[in-house]
C-alpha cells in the first residue's frame, strides 16, 4: 500500500539530463528495466519515457541506486507508469499507475494453473480489468469526459469481488505457488486505486508496454556497440519516440 512506502532521501539537485527532461516529464512518464551483459557481467537497462522523449541508461544495479543515478524518478512529480516491482514505490512524490498488462499476464498464469471447468477468480478479475480498458477507450473515442458511471461501477465490483475471493481462497498460503497467487490478489486489493487510475484521468495509459520496446532496443543496439568498442562499462542512449517508432532516432553515448 502507498501508506507503507519508504520515501527516498532528499536530493540536492537533479542531474543535467533530468533538468532537460523536466518539462516533458512533469505530467506522465513510463519506467522499465531489463538485464543484459556488459563485458560478461550483468547490468541493467533503465528506461524513462513519455510519448515523445526517451531516456535510456545502463547501470550495474537494478534498484534505487540506479534510479538515483538516472536522475528522473527522484525529482518526478507527475504520474509514473510502471509494473509492481517494489523499488518504484520508494518514490512517494509522484502518483502511480500500475501496469495493467503485467497484471493481466499474472492473472492469466493463475487461470492456467486452476483446474479446468472450475470458476477462477483470476479470470473474472482479468475480464473486469479488460472491460474497464474498453470502457476508457470507448469514452475517449467518443470525446466524453468520463466513462458511463454505472458500467464502470459494475466492472469495479466484479474486479474487487474477484480479488477478495482470490485472497480468501489462497489465505492459507501453503506452497510457493499459492503464496504467489495470494500476494497478487492482495496487491490488486491494496493497490486498486493505482491499477485503476486510468479510469479517472484520460492522460494516463493503463499499461507501460512502451518501455519494454525501448529497453529491448537498447539492449540489442548497445550490446553490439559494446562488442565493437571493447572498452565501455557504462552506456546511455537518448532519443525520441516518433509515431510509435520506439527510440528509432536514438543516439548512443558510451563512457569508457
């Protein structure tokens, strides 16, 4: 829950690239990370992106140390869109939209593990979450300021009742798989407002699926660059998103 988040310490001043990005990142930014090898050692590509700008960095660490070095989230005060990985929640200044696409994949895994022919709480939760995304898309396409309140309320009830059933059915937490399913159900309940923020604010997408495109691109491009240079331990890619071409015009800068 957001009330349990640990706030990061104060930072004296943002780095120069964070200052350059401050205006486009004041309202909405998606974040993500993925691993890849630098000189045989595991590093992490970190991404912060808007609809227009993308900042990509490579760091030996995955968590808050790398996020501080990247210099975006510590000074960000808009809406951060990301998955449910815990280090993102250490930043309490921004609002958070948890990625629904990640949640849907987790719910599908629960459904796949359920006995065939039996009702599954995860399937109902996934259907409700998908229905709410469809309601948002319909309202936006029709130029409305809000969804049909009764239709939205019905799906929220289905979503919450499914998560409550999931939490109850897995409460004994016997075995690693049940513990995982219980944690998912409780997270859907505790972070409901963060999962459904997109239903109240049209600026916010329901998922952060753009970030994996960016991190996958730089993992491939920078890996080739590092093999070519043979001297680099850290690297950064900076570029723009244009008409859905994720970081297609990004330049790569590497530090030896």
